[in-house]
């Protein structure tokens, strides 16, 4: 296994969203998508261009909807083998005896009396959720496969005799395909326009690991 030293601070709930942390803790989530800050632009000759502030300009063609391999090297979230930890909203609370305890919002989502710290301010020493990147892709959000959508943590759901996946916009409905379920999740997090524009995302596949020593 590659080194488990995280190379950067990262939060799966960059939006932030407790829902995505709950998916992770439930064991359904083995991947996440994040909008690319600089969106690739297609030129008249069918080539795409992408500009990275640190590593310069890239030209590429799409093959089966995926970027050329060399563009993966500029993914800001790391490369395969990198270990990352997930930021969570947390707080230090005192019990009746005056002892301090660190608690996490995902475990106490309805507690309104706690002054929760912004996930971005969580210290690495308090991280309890660690992952190792398995693969990095970049692609338009609408081109995720069924398997990739399931890896995003969407929840299977059944209503009467109909089996499918949760609709994250309408709780009383289900979606019959993983892609439709993920589309509803993406729209609930990023808005309808982002999905309809088919914006490009970094698609990160990961596996959960124990906290490195």
C-alpha cells in the first residue's frame, strides 16, 4: 500500500453536507464528485482545453467520455495511493463533572444547543474518517455510469412493489435508475442549473481505511 500520509486537507462535505458523511459512515459511499474550478472548454476542432494555475495548459480529446490520462495529474484532491481525511463539523462539550468530550455533528444532527465548529476548521488530530484514493477521473457530471452513481452513496429504496433508488428532491418518490437518483442528489446539493449545464467534475474513487498511526 502507498504511504498513508495525507497530502492535503480535504472534506467530502465541501458544500458542506451531513448527508454525504452519513452515506460514508453507512458504508455505501466509495466515491465523491467535486466540480472542477476551471471548466474545460471545447474548441472548434473538437479538442478540449483545460488550464491549471500551477501546471499550465492542457489540450485533450475525450475517449468514451473520459479525459486523457495526463490530465489526472492536476487533480487538486490527490492521486491514487494518497490518503486523505474527511472534515466533519465537531465541538468540544463538557459533561456534569466538567470533563471535556469531542462530539461530531453527524452523530448528533438534531442537537441545536451545541456550537458546532465549521468542518473546514477541524484539526487533523480529530479526524476519524480516512480514505485512500483508488482512482481519479474527470468527466461531465451527466456521464457517470450506473456503477459510479452507486459509488456516490445513493440509497436503494422500495415503495410498494417498485424497487429503485431514493429521490433526493422528492422523499415520497423513487428513481428507477442509479443515474436518475444521483441526478436528484446532485441537484439538491448544487442546483438544477449545474446538472443541466453538464458541468465537469473530478470523480474520485476511494476505499475506507483505518486511521494511520
